[in-house]
C-alpha cells in the first residue's frame, strides 16, 4: 500500500510540475489552423508552386508550441508519407547545417555520406560540416558541394519525384536575427519551386512583420494565424480530458467533469491558464493525500491555481522589465479604443512623470526612448498587435493580465496615471 501511495505521489508530482513545452495534456481546438497548415503542403505542386510559409503568432502561453507539435503529430494521418521536422529558431551555421541534413534525411532518406566536401586538406562529411565550412569562409572543392543553395537544390532536383512532402516547424521565430545563413535558408525555402517544403513558424505578434523585413515578402495575410484564447467549451474539454488522464494514471476517485466545469471559467480560455489549473489540481491532490475529486480538494485546487496564475503574471511583467504603472497606461488605452505603437510611445512619455524617485530613474535609464519601451512590451508579450500586421492597433493579449497589472496600483495611482495620460476616467477612479 505504501508503495502504491509513493507511486501516486510521484505521478502527481510530475503533473504538478508540467511546463509549457512538456505538458502531458490533451490537445483541444485550433482545427482551422491545423487544416490550413497541412493543406498548404497537400496542394503544393513541383514546378508550379513556390514554397509557402504559415505563421502562428500570439502572446506567451497562447499554445503556439503545442500547435506546432500537434500539426506535426497529425500530418501523417492526414497526408500519408509526409514528414515533419520540428526545430527552435536556427541561430548559427551549425544549426542551419543540421536543418539541411534533416531535410535531406527525412525527404529523401539520404545518408550523411551524401554530403561530403573538402575544407582545405580535411574531408568533411554531413550537411552540418559543409554548412560550417561555407560560413567559416573555407574553400570547399569536392562535390557534392553544398556550400550554396543552388548545389542543395540540384541535389534534390533529380530526386524530386520521390521527395516526401515536408513541414518544417520552426518555433520562437521572433528571435531570429539577421545572420546571413539563417536568413538565406528561410528565404530559399519560402521562395523555391523544386521540392515540397512548407514552413510553419510560431512566435510573438511581431513575427509576421519580422519575417517580411527579412525578405519573406510573399507571406500572405491569410497564412498569418493569430493564436489567442480557446472557446470556453474547449477550455473545459481540455481540463476534463486531462483530469481524466491524470485519474487513470494515478487512480483518482470522483468526477473529473465536475472539477472541469468548476475550474474552466477561471482560465478565461487562455491555454497557459488551463495548464496552471491542471498543475494546481495535481498539487492539491498530492498535498491532501486523498485521491478524490471531492469538494475540499477542489477548493484547494482553486487557491493553488490562483497562485499559479499570479506567478505567471509576475513572470510576464518581469520579462517586460518595466514598471507596472507604464504597462497600466498602455493597457488602459488599448482596452479603451484604437491605439497604435506610436500612440503607445506617447503614452509612455506622459505616464513616466507619475513615477517617483528611484522608480523613475530606473525606467528612464532602461528606456531612454519611449518606442524602445513599447517594443519591449511587444517582445515580452504584455501587449500585442491586434491584427496580422505590424501596422495594426495594439491589444492586451492575455485575458485577466490587465486586471492583475491594475491591482498592483492603488486607486489614487490609477487616477493619477489616467489624468497624466489624458485617458478617460474609469468608475474606480471617479
């Protein structure tokens, strides 16, 4: 019996510590997004279609990584014989070489010996080694030389008839820099007509604009997917099925559907909040020692979920690296109507004098330019573009985040900020 309790505790500990990228939960929703990504590959025609790119963009915790993984998981069932390759954003020549090697291996079944070049007096094998040779500016002489894209395209061209359609799933795309080899790789995959590769990129709300700046000019607005909250029924379904899986694994009595109905409204449909509640449920069950979906454990799960969400909000604010007063001003304007990035920068300038002492000194030292402050908010995900392009208005991306930010300020502080920023008074400031 003690052994069974210990095993249950270990399993609940694992559930209580699930992270954004390794949550043992079910995937719910996003059917249109999955259909669009896979259909882009299904309709590709050699010689007639250029490469295509799909961007799934949204705030931290919206489930972009989960979506990319689910697209890859479903690909084989929807498009038999197709391949999926998942990578975080490539940073260097070494990571680019790894991607090239993965493409050759997954699309053509090519072995490492298919990639051989000479760097000086040394023989290098593998797409990774060849790519490094190029970007170290070392002369490569022995064929097949993959030191330029034309050579790679030539290698694939005569094998195109047997190439597997391939989705290249690239995460954290907003972090991609302007390194020549990284930019060239994504550009050519986006632009080539030789072999069936579709890029599916995940990143923050700035991602589509960033990719266009790097040369992916044919990125269609219809292929830019804004990933936000789930429908309330989807959030409840995700909770229920995840709790049922937990119950089957651990041996929990009671009704998972009752807990799901009670907990789902607090999540506001935000995927990361759903994860917070799953973790909280596991923590509450482990702490009580009663493996039952009863009312006492439910109340404890609610309290722990609230604490998890508070911690999540704190992480988002910390990642922005700015005072809550400044974020509050931009949030209030975004919730109240149309506001663009340049309007937000003006708000930052007007709200800054309401900071006092060391708070103001720290803010001005960190953000001497107000637009830098707005860009930091966008990169931290505490504000986001409301549409699919960088010219659209701003919005508060995470449900209930604005309420948390406002709660950090006193009523008098909120009133002072609204007055300084020329924002309409709200009921709590009147």
